[in-house]
């Protein structure tokens, strides 16, 4: 068995055991911290060995902590164990289907895999956003400006990771559109904080707006640009759904 194969197996299955430890010892912060620290130590080892690309490691770290935040936030035991079990297929795609395989547009069979990875990024964005709003609710002593900057940073990073799945480019070349994304997220977080919604609904609305915006930015960055005739139905449908969702979450 090769060393590379062993590392991939550990990278795939270790999050399952880490999350299991978080569920079992959720009432013991010290144990949870030790478990997470051990996993971060393993990721540092993998990074030193150079077995993964930097963006692959960032994605795995974001996903791992996304699942950990949700496991700690949700109250349902069944839902917690569902998230623990969901880590197995999620990290399978992250470890065994890396972006070098799913990031080439010329191979049509790789499009479903690329979309799955994109949805993992969207899931991470949602989890980190609801965590920001939850911290604002449960820990009011934390400066809101810090949370605002954290949400913007996560949005910028996630947008860049998604765009890299569709075209290879550097962070420097995307600094202007990424800055616009960060400003949009900061404004949305500020506005949603004033609305009478729970943090789950606030995170959902924020990620919905961010997803649509980064999607159109990605279209704009392609040689073809945004074909508005093809996007009218998408825009109208999302507008109608948004009105319905706002009415629904206002009264539940």
C-alpha cells in the first residue's frame, strides 16, 4: 500500500471519527478542542509532506469546521449523527475527486463532479454564515465588526474556490470582483442583522443572495459574458421565490 494512498484514506475517513468524538463529548469543550487540534495537526503534517494542493487543504478545513459548527449548533441527536455520516461521502469527493480532475471544462463527464464540489462550497458558506449570526446572538460581547469581516472573508474565499473550478486563474487577477463580493456580503450581514429573523433564516437569505451574485459574476468573467435573454427566467423565478420565502419565514 503506497504512502499516498494511506494519506488519502486517512484524509477521507478521519473527519468521520473526529465528528463522532465531537458528538459524544459535545459537553466537554476540552475534549472537543483536543480532537479538533489533533485533526489540524494531521492536516499540517499533510501540508508539510506536500500531498495536497493549498486550495484542496483550505477546502477540507472549511468543510470540516462547517460540519463541526453544525454538529454543535443543532439540538437533534438524529440530525447530528446524520451530519457525521454525511462526512463520509462529502470528504470522498474532496479527497478522491480533487479540483485538478474536476476543473477542466473540456471533459463533459467531469461537470457533475464539479457541480457537487461547488455545492459543498455553498454548504460551507451557509454554515459559516449561520455561525456568524449565531455568535452575534449567543455572544453579544464579540464585536460585530469582527463578525462582519469574518463573513466577508469567508465569502471572498468561497467565491474564489468556486470560480477556480470553472477557470484557472490567480487570486490577484480576481481582486476587483472578489472585493465587490466582500462589500456585498458586509452590507447584507449588516442589513439582515436588523431583521426579525433567526440565524438560520438570516444565513439562508445571505447565502441565497451571495450565490446568485457570484454566479452572475462568474458568467461575466467568461468570454461569452452574461446572456441576459437566457437568464430572465432564472431571475424572475428567484425573485418570486424570495418574496414567498420572506413571507413564510416572517410568520413561522
